[in-house]
DNA sequence: ATTAAATTTGTAATCGATTACAAGTTATGA
DNA sequence: TCATAACTTGTAATCGATTACAAATTTAAT
């Protein structure tokens, strides 16, 4: 690969002029510009991003941290982030942390090293201490999961309200024994969805039965199966299940079918996220639709604003209850 | 962020010595090493990857190109790539091309710009001309999809054999009208799987009926539904369907259920890939299991070998037919 | 004690760009 | 025509590391 001096030499100009042509910054005569452009073409020159970034200390690269690429919830968000970033001349660097502090550190250090201009974190298990510390010096946005009262700007939905509406929908259908398949309540979204569940039950004077509340360690299908298996062992079985993710809900669906019961007649199921697969199950899944693409776009916009020095505000987006066959056959 | 000269000054040594401590290359006395390490700790110094890479022209970053993050097929491969990379001191940069030449170029240019040390491509729609040209100068590996007789090393499975076995399985169960839901045969894997399908039918003296072969433009669920809808309109309906991806097969399953027919009694279904969802459908999906994790590991190993200058050979990994409920109720 | 060999440390060039400032060139107006 | 303003171009410093090579120091051998 040719470098800028070779181009300058071939064009018979200085490196400064070549740089000016590349960035069409200050004025260059048409004739010299032509000479330089010819040299560039002849040598097939492309500027070294490394050299440039070292000098300008910007990379036009955005770090996106996700816990796991296998969770379909993130895919739409990422599409939003990517589209918005590219539109603004940034590229994204997608990094899977597996919720491992070690990996997370490797990636977060990129921001200190000027390898990226900022980061969007979507990992609920992120090391908030480290993130807050970094956020003092560098642009960081939290997407979907966040810290209440923290210093890092975030985009999210109203989890409490969404859960409330999901459960209320079940209650309106006549259900009284409604199970909750939640994840670990160390996560804020889990606590918020739990609050919504509680509020709906209280509002309709239904008791909160601990035996109908199950916590899983992970959001994968298998854990949904596990959860449902336990819930079906309860003396008075639930007639409806609200799971805090579609993956869990689909696992539950599978286990209910397996046990010979019918959805929604014997047990109704509601999920959360509206992942694309939620429409492929049999029956199709009632779920809360998060505006995932828009969330991604918003997060990216916020981050880029933050990178260029603008002040950004927290944003709460609207969600929607999507009623399908798993609650109304 | 402190830089190396500040550390040198604080420790009362030269920058060269600091660099030596950082890379524990040549010998440094215990006492000076101590001084430097103290200074590093005090200033909270972390070396600039940009400066280092510019000098050494290596980044210890690997580019991974996938067409779409929403296809679950890639997730396990990526896990394999990531684990192997990290074990060898490399990090990965995951990039979604959406099979867009423009985006692809942006990312592929990173390799010329020394932002990454090499690339693993998994995009069947990749611009082979550009990729081949790059491969002359830089380490590149193709994973899963590849070019026959090309110059780029690849890791894959025997697609023809896998398809042959899948169809043979259906034939052995007594099926004679077996539909094929294929993707565009401009892709090598599609042509190979088609060959396997043809071979199995021929071997058992069954006719190849064009009306039972459907090509889709994309691999998403919706296209499986579309395909099945068409196939159900055929005069003599198929009694079995072989789809070249699980996502398509799951779409087909959904459409069969929707139309009131039973899987596998009315129509049997076989997929390809063994994505994690394939076990969540009702009934669970018979499918070809690709060793995705291992494929990822292999691709990463090959690339790293290539980066350090070793010669690498093409590798064909073993697959497996996983028989589940969608073919044998 | 003296010299040679081995080890440790420092100086300065280098990677490939950008950019302030200086210098050179052209255009403008009296 | 000449002074001045406006515009082009070039020189050289800079970003933050690594690393030959040189210099200084320590160790070993006589």
C-alpha cells in the first residue's frame, strides 16, 4: 500500500497538499487537485486510518456491547444502531461480552485507547462502576438496560407499565392464577416488570402467590422449559403465564404442549420483546412489542450527539401489547 | 490519559525503558522495572493501541463479516471464532454487511488500513472479485460459504452429502413426493444441496419434479411460509419437504400447521443447520447439524495461522443428521 | 587493578497521517 | 506599475508508541 509521501512525490506536491485533497479542506487549485487525484488513482492509495486517527484522535467507530449475539432481542436494535451510524459516517464494532467482566474490559479499553469514539452498552450485567468511571471522560449511552439516577444517558421503555398492561390483559380475559417467569431481580428491568405484575394483580384484588413466581438465571429457551416444568408441578396450576422474554415464553409454550395441555385454552402465555420467531410458534405468541429498531436509532443518535459534544437527555420510548393466539385462541 | 513520555518522566527513565517494561522484551533491572511500574500505576497509564499499531502494523483484531446478525445460524460459529481468537490474544470485530457491497467495502477496507490483521468472511453474497484481490495481500478465510477452486482457504461441510442423507432419510420413510425449498442457486451451497437432493432421488429411481422445487430469495421465516404456501397449491401435494435452512423449515412448518395439516403425518419436514430454535418448534425439527462452533474455532485458527505466516489448508468438517419429531412422530 | 565482555539504559528515527505557520504565488485596485 | 490582499502551497511539528544503535554501566576474567 502506498502512503501519502509516495503520492505526494508522484504528483510533485507536498504531503500537505495531498492531505488537503483527501479531506477537501482548504482550497486547492483545480490543476493540482487533478495531479494529486491522478497520483492517488495510479498508486491505488487509501489513507491509513491508523495514522489519521493517531493525529486527530477520532476513529468514527462506535463500540456496541451486547451480552450475547444469540439473543434475537438485540438483532433489531443493532440494525437501528448500524443504520443510523452509517448515515452519520460512523461504523460500528459489535462486541459480545458474554457478561464476562474480562471480555468487557478488553472492549471497554478500546474507548480509552481511542480505537472507538464512544460506546453503547446493552449488557444488563455490565460492571456499572467501571462504566460510570469511563463515562466521566468518554461518550457512553445505555440502551434498554440502565441505572436509575445514574450519570449515563439511556434510552428505554416503560417496563413497569408494559408488564402491567400484559398482566391486565390476562386478568381481563378472566385469569386469576397468573404465573410470572422473571429473570434475576438484580436486574432493573426484572424489578420493574415485577412491579407492573404486582400492580395489576393488586388493582384487581388478586393475591400475589409466591409459588407462581419463578426466577431464571438466563433468558434462553431451556430456562423457559425449566420454569414451566416447575410451575406445572404447583398444586393449583396457573391458568396463564407472563414471561419477561419471548425466549422464555417460547420455552414455556413448548413445555405446556409437551405436557398435553392446550395453549391458550388450558394455559395462556404472554411474552416480551416481539422477536421475529414469536410469530412462528404454534400458537403465535402474544407479546409486548418493544420499538427495538427505533431504540437502536435513538441510542446511536444520542451517542453521536454526545461524541460531538452536545448534551443528551434520557429517552423513554413507547411500547405496544401485541395480542395473538397464545392468549386468544 | 497519560502517555508514555509522562510515565518515563515520572519514573525518571527513558521512553524506551517504559516500552520495554510494557512488553517485557529485553532485560530491565528489577529496580528500574519497579520504578516504571509504580509510575504506570500512579498515572493509570494504558498504552495507546493506535500509536502501537502504527509502529508495528499489527492490530490483533480480526474482522468477521456476516450477512445478517438475525440469522441464528451464525451465532454459534461466532462463539467459536470469538473463543479461539481470545485464547490467542486476538479480538474480533463483528460486522454485518446485509449483503450490501457498500457496507462490505467499508469493512473490507479496514484490512488495507491495518485496522485489522485479517478477515473471516461468511457472506455467501460477498463480492468474490474484491475478496480475491484482497487475499493476494492479506490473510482471509472463508467460513461455510466459499469459492470452488479459488485461492482463499475455507472451512465448510460436505453440503452435497448432507442433503443427500436428509433426502434419503425421507425416502426410507416411504416418501416419494419430496419438495425442496432451496435458496437461489447462484450460491454454491444451494447448488451443492440441490445436487444431493437429485442424487438421492435418482438413486431410488424417483422422478425430479420441477413443481416441487421452490427457490426463495432470502432465508427468513417469512420466505419459508411463502414457499410452503405455493407448494400446498400444487395438484399432487408433497408428502415431505426438505428446506435448506431451519428458518425456512420453521416457516414451512408454521404454514402446514396453519393449513390444518399435521406434521409429520401429512407432511414431514427436514431443515438444515440445527439452530437452537429448531428444538422449540412443535413438533421439533429434524435437521442437519453443522458443527458450527467447531467451524468457528477452525476458521479462527486458520486465520491466525495465516496472519503469522503459516500455510493453511482447506478443511471439510463432519455433519450429522438429527432425527426429531418432524419426520418421525 | 585493569581490561574485555555482558548487560542495562538512552537517543533518535520511524510508522502515516494532519495542520499551524511561513512562504510563495496570483489577483485586485489605485 | 506597484503595493496589498487573497489565495495556494510547502515546511516541519505533532500524535504515541517501538526499536536499531550507541552509550553507559555492571560483571567477569586475568
